[in-house]
């Protein structure tokens, strides 16, 4: 294991390290900006002003029929943003959303 770690460490050029540093720095800046905007929207009550389609369940079922290998939450994501990535494990806290997640506490 020591050999692999040493080899990998020696392979990282200054350019690679600099690019990686820039990527992480930019990611941190974007995360901070997102948190600020999210907090502002929550204060303004923007979530309540988002209208949910009356036929959302039909749209989800249609999307699941079209793409039977995706989960219901990914179907909703694709309805909101049709160009969304196929990475359905992409969650802001890194956790995965389970299909059998209890949603009984959500107001309808």
C-alpha cells in the first residue's frame, strides 16, 4: 500500500495539483453562494409559491413507464428539470434517498 500511495503522490504534477485546488475552491464558493440563496428564499417563503402540477402523479407514472429503471424521486426530478443528470444519488448532503422513504409527514 505504501508503494501505491508514494507512486500516486509522485505522479501528481504541479498543474494537476493546481487544477484540483481550483476545483475544490470553486466548489466551496458555489456551496456558500447556494446556501446564501437558499436561506434568502426560505426567508421569503419562496417554496410556498412554487405551484405543484395537479396532474403530478400522472406525470410521475408516465415518466416511470417511459423509464422503468428510475426511482419515483428521479422521475419527479426529471419532470422539474428534463435535462437533469442521470445521477439519481446526487444529493446535497451526499446521502442516498431511499425509495421506501416515509413521506407521511409531508403536507399535501
